[in-house]
């Protein structure tokens, strides 16, 4: 009986699993994907943002909004909106969603 190196089988298995993941991911994207952006782009600002829970500074008007649908079993579809700004020191993110509680 011939014995094989365990590392060889482990590496081959990992490679096959990665290949399978890539193929299935590509197939699912090609079949059911909408043309929806999934990239949140932060806009550069010069005025500071006050961290108070409100996005009422004028800089937020320049932010690009990304809407992401989130699915939560019993509750149903919820749209989460995100926008982001940055300056020399910080990245500011404003995320909103409906609160059903």
C-alpha cells in the first residue's frame, strides 16, 4: 500500500474548495445580480463634523448615498442608507435604517 503526503491532500482540498467558491460566487452574481453599486465612497470635506447623532452639517449634502437592502427573516426588507465623509483626521459615517421597535 502506498502512502501519500497529508500536506498534498490538504493543499489540493483547499485549492478545490477555493475554486468551487469562486465558480459559485461568479455564477450567483451573473444570474441574480442587479446593477446596483456596492461601494461606499467618502467625500473629502474641510469643515469639521460634530458627532451628535445628527447629520445636519452642510457637508453631508455633498455625500454620495449608498442604499443597501437588508433582509431580516420575520421583519422583511429594510433599506439601510449609508454615506461617508472624511477630513485630514477622521472618517465620518452616517448610517440610517427604519427602527421597528
